[in-house]
């Protein structure tokens, strides 16, 4: 449904995309992950027809972007990271306007506008001017705007970044339900969200795809056990982390304030030695747990490995 | 056709954001005050205390020529300035705010996007100019004499052509840059350039500014036609629009 082959995008000396190969199968919800500046937004802008690749091929919904780009807009829905609208319009007018552009009949437009405003919880604000909307409301309206014409492919750039927890939950549930109806490519830096709704994950760094795999397979392949400990103070956390890094069973040790996060290669050995190490170093622990590896752990592991190369 | 859907949105936007009313009001004020100023300026001058002896007698009796002259002068100065102010941000602002990116991922061609904006601006200035012209014609009738309708319509048609030239050039400037401020700077530079070249003795005959003098002479029942200037004006409009469309078609939003 979405495919890129050796996609390059250069902005002067900056290589935003450096041979990106991406395949998104029909009907999947694809989580597109990467650190800031990895090339996620550039990829989505190229796939939506707003930007052109320097070289390489890209196709969306069976349309080659180089030759069939003009008909692309009828098949896709694109949500930019910060959706903007005409501030003088109301959400109803805006969705009706898009419906007109997509050739919907007056009856269809009216029904679709009502349905979408209810779907994104904006029915009560349907007659208010968009200019007075919060960022979260604009984001929800943006999601509705991408769905007006029931596209085959949805390209969502950080679709829930501006939403409060309730709004985020609702939009994520919506995206999850869309999975069976259309193909979704969603970029996000909130890994828990991706873990929750995406069934396939791709991780991009420095403009290249590091890994692309079904979520469960990725977790099985890359997730290593993680121990999380909270120390009494930052200094002892750092001191202990320095000690742990030289242990052969430790794959990675991260310190975030008083929290020490240890990714391990040999879980049995770690279980035996980790607490002993804390006692030997006279580290006072407030909390200690063996946690379930998350997508975040996999992401950090892969991105750090890529950065080190 | 999506062109008409976009045009409808542009016209609604002009109405809701009060731009249409502002343009109409400003042009009507200039239309109304032109014959008034022509009629009463000599009286105002004469009423100045301690006016040097003999100067009052030298001030000519106002006529319909002064009314038309004042109207043309107002449109050539303030009308064009208004065109620039209203047109300079139309594309740059949409690129800057992100609404262009939002809209262009839906079925709106970049050509339709630009031409709808040009057409909407043209309609706004044409309607506003028509109302301004009517008010000027009526006050001229009250204060002086009736202007012949045909030639007066021709004068306003030529004024509209000059307005369209500046709308097209400003639209091009707005397309070439990404911010409203840069578009304003470029548009004023273009205005100064066109006005500067137009004031040169021989070359000026072929520039759009010549249409004002032709129109004024027409309205007063005479004057040499300036067909080359009209041709150049049409050429500038076409060239500016084609350039804007070609540039915008290739631009990454």
C-alpha cells in the first residue's frame, strides 16, 4: 500500500533521507518511530505530495508519486504535526468545504460532517469559530478532516502530541479501529502510544530505516530484560551506574536523575549480582523492580546502536 | 469544478474578515471626496486669513476636469497602495501559517489555488471600484455636471486594469517568498520599480500608469489612446500569473 525504494531527500548538505526503504502493507497501523531529525516528517511530506524526493521511488495506494501525484489527494488523508485551519470558519464549514472538494453531495456532506464531529468530540463546538480553538481541539479537527472522504491511506504526523490524556485515549482508539478499514502510517515520539495501537513498527534514524517488523516480533527479537531501581540521590545513582557498566551481564545502563535503568544480557546473572552490587556500593534503594521490556527499551537500544556506528 | 469551490471560499473569507468592506469603504471615500475636494479646495484656500493680495484671484474656478483629475489621482496613489496591502499576504500568509499545506493535500490544484485568489481579489476590487465610481459620478453630477457614462465607464475599466496589474504582480511576490513580511517588502520594491520605469519620458508611454491619463482624457471627452500601454498591462498580468503558477507548481510547501 505504501512503498519507498532508496528514497533520498537532501536540503543542501543535509541528508534528511538517506536511502529510505519502507513497506507498509494494506490494512496495517504502522508506527513510524525515530529521534528528532531522523526524517519522519520529511517522509510523510513526500508521501503526501507536499515535497519531492531528491532521488528514489515512492508509491502510495498503488500510485507512483512521480507520475500519478495529481490523483493522490483523493486517496489519502494527511494530518500534519500542527494542523492549521482558516480561523474565521467553523468546524462544520471546514468539513463541508473539504466535502465539496472531494465531490460529496450536500446530503453526504451534512451526514459526514455530523458523524465526524461526533467522532472527535467536537459536536458541541461545531458552530464555534476555529480561531478560538485550543491546540487539542484543532488536532481533533485535523483528524476529522483527514477522514472526510474515507481515504485508503492515512498519513498522521504525531497525531496525539497535543492532546490531553482523555483526548489521546479517544484518538488512539479511533486510529486502532481504522486499522481494518484503511492503512495508517503514524509517526510518534510517544512510544507507549505506538505500542498500544500499531501492529507494525518501523524505526528510522539518520534518514535510514534501521528495522521494520511486526511489533510482537520486534519485541521478541530485540527486547532485553530491564531492571529499574530508584536510589536515594543522584550522586549515588551515577556512582552505582559507573560500577554496573563494567559488568559483563549488563548491556546498557541509563541514569535519569535518581533512577537507574539497567538492560541486561544475562538475566539469571543479573538477578544474582545486581542487588549484591548495590549493597557492596552502599547504595540506598527506594524502589527496585524487574520490568517488562517496552518498545521504548527496544527503540533506545536500536537508536543508540545506530548512533554509535 | 473545484476552482469555483475555492473561489467561493475566497470570497466568503473576504466578506467574513471584513476585507471586502474595508476596500469598498476606502475606495468609496476617495470616490466621494474627489469631486468634493475639487469643488471646495479653492474656497478653502480663499478663506485662509492673511492670504497674499491677488492670490485669491489667481485660483481658478473649479470644474469637472478637477473632479476627474482628483479621482484619478486618488485611485493612482491610494487605490494602488490598497491593492498592495490587500494582496501581499494572500499566498505567503497561507504558506507561513500552514493552511496551504493543509488544503493542498486535498483535491485542489496549485493552479486553481492561485487563480482563485487572483479572481477573488479582482472581483473585490472591481465591485468596490464600481461603487466608488458611482458615488464619484453622483457627486460630480451634484456639484458640477453629468459625466458622459460611456467614457466614464471606460475610465474605470482602465483603472481596474491597472489594479489587476498590481494584484498579479503582488500575487507573484507573495508566491515567491514564504513570509508575509518578505512578500510586503518585495511587493513594495516591485511597485517602486514599475512606477519608476513608468515615469521615464519615453518608456513611460508604454507602462500601465499611462492608462490613468488616457482614462481621464477619455472621461473628459478627448485624449490620445494608449493601446500599447494597455497591451503591456495585459502582458504583465499574464506574465506575472504564469510565473507565479510555474513557481508555485514546483515549490515544496
